[in-house]
C-alpha cells in the first residue's frame, strides 16, 4: 500500500488511499477483516508495506497497528522507498515472508466464501469478467489448475481475472523466486512484478488453483469508489450490521437505507440516502444527499448532491450536484 493514489486526488492529497473510508471503514481495514473472515484461521502477523514517512506518517502506523491488534495479531511495518513494482514491494517485507501467508493489494474489496485447497501450493483469487482482454487473467488446465498468467490477452485465454489477492502455503517459495527475479533483473518498465516469481514457481512444479470471489470491488478512482461504497452498504445491510450510531441527531429529516451514519452527525431538514456514508461530526442541513461519501467534521448545506465524494473538514454551500472535494475545502454560494 505504498502508492500515492493519484487517481483518487484530491481525496488522497492528505490521506493515503487505503485509509479512505468506504461504508464507514478505511479500505485496508475492511479488506483485511474480509480476508480474515474468508480464511477463518488464526492470524499471527499482518505486514504492511507503506511508502514515504512524510506521507505515511505515525498516524498511519498507529491505525495499521490497531487493525492488526483487532485480529489478535502483531503488526509489522515496512517501507518501499521506490516504486519498483509489486515483486519489489513484497520483498520489502522479506523478514515476514515465512509460513502460510496471504498477499493482497490494498485498493480492492471482495466478497467470497470458500475453503482453501489443502493440497495446493497457492491460491490466486479471481473474478469472472465480461472483458478479459482488459485484465490479467489465469489459464487453466483440464484439472482446473492454473498453468499460466496472461496480461491483457489479445486472444481469449479465460474470463477469470486476477484481482490481486494470493495465498501461499509456503511463502518462502515465492521469496526465493522473487529474489531470483531481482537478481536476474527481470523487469517490466523498470519494475519487478509478482507474476514473474509465480511463473518461476509454476516452472518448478508448484500447484496453483483459483479461488473465485462472488464480488470484486475497486477503489481506484472517485466514480468506482462511490459505486463500491453503495455495494458495501447493500452487503452490510443484508448481513445485519449496525450502520447508524446511537447519537445521531435527526431533526425533520428522512433517512433512506442503506446508509452508514457515524457518531455525532446532525441531520437537519435533510433527506439522506440511499447509499450514503457520513463520517463522525458532520452536519447535513437543508440538503438532499444520495449515493455519496461524506467524511468527518464537514458541513454540507443548501444543496442537492449525488454520486459525490466530500472530504474531511469541508464546508460546502453551493448548487453543484456531482462533487469531488478534498479535505479542508470551503465552497460558499
């Protein structure tokens, strides 16, 4: 999670993308908890590969440490000081690469329910997609084992796209392969990629199988993050999760579920929902909000907005209907 999240600016100018809230919880927190639920096994350690301390500072470290502690695991923090690819990022956490492990990219969310194949050396999570030529996909043999990874295939290989979550029964085998990748300088546009390590493992006879997810939700830009927020609210509502704090002030207002509404929110002469997430301490007044994410300690008034993202400590009083406003912004009509 060392990238700067440039496609989600201005929201990532002050907050690293994996810590942006979706349905009331930071992306990386929700991802780690969802993986833990799917695995249904004790987790000893969560290793986070983050970037420059000037951006991924102590507050980020504290948040990640608390996340690991919530799973009764220790947190290990590593830093990738250069953007040298996924393989290089994994090797930044080399001291933690031992035993069974999951590797995940922290800008995606999943819904899945399956058991790990105990005879497989690795599971690569995949999702069936309509346009496989736009993704990296897996090639399967007759035994439904993965025999190859193909990036954006011009000719049809399969419609199972790699989503960026992997399980390794012995992560040391991947570490050994990636060490060879780096030693032999197997690069793509100056970067070392996990796929080259995986291909070495396949050539060495390791058995890879797919683990298919029922939903794969991206958080790469504003539009898809708002869509993911809506999907997650639907899932959490269906699963019976409590989405509204007990101290929300509702005055002459209507809430159309599902919505996440955090502690200390004031709703005054407002209509909120469906698919709205509102952070702690925010006030919505004389406004209609739908399908949007509004973060903490903001004021949104005298407007009707949809399909929007509004950051922390924002004061918005205007007429626009679709917004993407970063932290500490003031817009008055």
